[in-house]
C-alpha cells in the first residue's frame, strides 16, 4: 500500500520548484492531487505528465493572496473530490531588498502571498478536512523565519509569521484530528532562488552551510511527505528544518 493511497492533497505553487517535486512525489505515493499556481504554462505541463501516468489531478489557476480565489479552489475541490486530506501551503515569493529599499507595493505583495495566502488556505480548506475526519497541513516557511539575514525584509517578516501562525493553528485544530506542521527550508535549488540571487551571492549564502551545497527540491518534498502521511500521526506544531545544517550555530 502506498503512503498516500485514497488521500486528496492540495499543493499550492505546484508549477515548479518544491511544489512540483511535492506533487510528483505525492503522486507516486498514491495521492489524488489538486495543484494550483499562477504559472499555468508549467502547471498544465505537470498536469499532463501526471495524468498520463494515471494520476487523478486537477490543475487550477490560483492567486493564493485572493480570498475569492481560495473560495473557488475550495468549491472545485469539494465538487471533484468531496474532501481534502492534505494541504501543502507551498506558494511563496521572495525579494532580497532590506528594510529601506523595500517598497510598500513589494511588502504588501510578499505578505499577501506568503503570509495571508497561508492563513486563507487553512481558513478555506479546514472545513473540507473536517468532512474527511481530519487531515494534515504542511506550511512551508523558511530558515529566514528562524534567523535574521540583514536582507529580504518582507520575506523574513512573512516567513516568521507563518511559523507562529502554524503553531496557533496546530493548537486550534488538534482536537479535530487536523495536524499542522511547518517546514523550514534553507537554500534550495529552485527558480525562485536562482532568480533572486546571483551565483556570487548564492555562494556567499552557502558559506556557513556545513554540508557545503544547495539543497534539492525533492529533499524538501520527502519532509512534506512524512508530515502528510500517517507516519507522523502524533506530530503537530512541529518545526522540520531542512537546511544542510545552516541553522546549527
């Protein structure tokens, strides 16, 4: 029996990077998938790939900062699958600017996607988890939600908020058999990282990493799979750091 047989998983930001790796891994483990993103070109390619492999998958264009979009996604999920067992709030955006260089427009957009989007996801998908008798929520934060960097002011603020939001949600829903856990990736080889940092800056960022390499999206996906599966059934409110040892000191 596969680890996610008969489970319906919703993954945001699934078109590429960690979200794509999570979708592919969850599919291998037997999940039915609801995949959302604004990048429909890459999301449609992933949907075709998975459908051709026999996976039941629904791809939806979705701005996670929009409550209207979340309402639509929840309705589609209920119509097609009747429930949601797993929610991975993976969608996120990054800007490297510090306090003074961050514009209000950038601040609001990053907070909207990373922080508000995570809250809206839980708000609108928890009712579908109740129908399933419980579920698992995996929120993707960042090590920048744990430590300071001197850069990325809005991103750090949003990811720190995801950390505490996840803990209060874990407390709120524990009695309903809905678990909420958080993953804190370090530097992962995704388009978001490569588009935000030059190779020179990335090498500087990796200097304090004991494992001396950038992480792979699948390495985060394996963590999400564990937290989504029955293997973590007595774990809620936990923090799983996947960073090559970056935060050890």
